[in-house]
C-alpha cells in the first residue's frame, strides 16, 4: 500500500468491517470474522479481522466448515492492498479468487445527471403499496444481468439503434414472488436511510436496470449495478451510478467506492468519474473438475 493511500485504505477497512454489523452476528474464527445474517436477506461473508494478522489456510478451512454447517455460501472478501498475503493463502485453501478492480470517486469528475433514452430514474419507496412488486422486478433484473455479465450475442441494427438480443421483460416477469420475510427485511434496510435502491424504468417495458448504495457514516459503496440484457447499451448503468453517487455527495458522503467485475466494466465507471485505487478480492470454493 502506498503511504499516500494508507488513510484511504484504513477508511475502506473500517467501512467494510462496519457495514454488516447492524444486520448480522459475528463469529470469530482464527483471524477471520464470519458475518452471519440474522433473518432474511442477502447472506454475508467472512473477511480478515481488523488489526489482526493474515488468516491462515486453517482459518479458511475452519470457516468454510462453519459456513457449510450454517447453510450459507462459502464466501470471503477482502482488499488485496490491505491483506496482500491472503491471496496465496486463500488459493492454497481451495478458493477461487476474483480480482475485481476497486475504484473510488473523484467528486470533481462526476458526470452530471443526463436524460436517458425512453426511461426515467426513480428510487424504490419502502412505504409504497407497489414496493414488493418493484423489489421483485429489481431483483430479477439483477439476477438476469449478473447471470450474463459477458454476454456477446450477435448484434443487429433496428431503426438505426444497436440492439443486443438476450433476456428481457418476459424473463424478468417470470421470476417467482419474493417471500414476505424477504420483502420486509429489505424494507427495514431502506427505511434506515443507509440503503437506497434506484431503478431505470421504461413506461413500455418496466424496470430495466437497478443499482443500490449502502452507507456507513461518510463512506458509501455503490453495488448491484445491473441492466436487463435486452436493454444494454442505453446508458442506464452509467446514469444510475452517477445519480446515486450525486445523491450521496449531496447528503454528506465524502468517499464513494465501488468494485467492478473486470477491467472492461471498470472503464465504464471511470467515464462516470471513478478512478482505480486497488483490487477487491471475492473468493469462493474452486470448482471441482468433472
């Protein structure tokens, strides 16, 4: 870690440690903290404990055993610049590690809100009678979008517009309803004010893209930026990111971060006003060869 960035990475570590704590209990296993979600909601992960030494392969193996016992994903996350020795240890313990570009916002470079084609941006309202339906659609868009991150179907031009074939509104609307418990868990998080979900919605096609911000104090992260595959190349992801980020700055946040799935996605965010500062590591068990 460069000395000039030490303060930045200290803030990132504090943020990542604090973020799950209101919603999870913590189990200490060696030098790892395992965050276990209480009730319904997205499951959390294990990460190196603040101020501790690099977790060992034995720590990882024991944590994986505990995650299996709990019926939660065997998931680990950390910032490479903060725990540089952990990458080799994790791989030796049977984990595949995604090296995701980690970016922070340069506020002076943030692009302004711009009109997006055939859609408007709005925020999910946990008090709305339509909240459950909106949340279901947004979750479906995210699952379909992340399920095809490198989608490269043949392109065609329709009425001078570049179109990518792929999952669309019909596939989104085929997703099952969320449980009342899952809806309520998300409602509580949004009502806290620390979580905000924005969507790009078309009058003709419904919700086509989604993104969420999660905040602790003056630090926030933009996550879950996804576009329905059939609606890509319309600028929805960029504008959702810029809109959420501008909202955060207006409400006193002074450090906004995000991680990208790969370098191509990272370049999209640099056009919005972000710059790469490091690498976020996301690990899960290595696939077993058939």
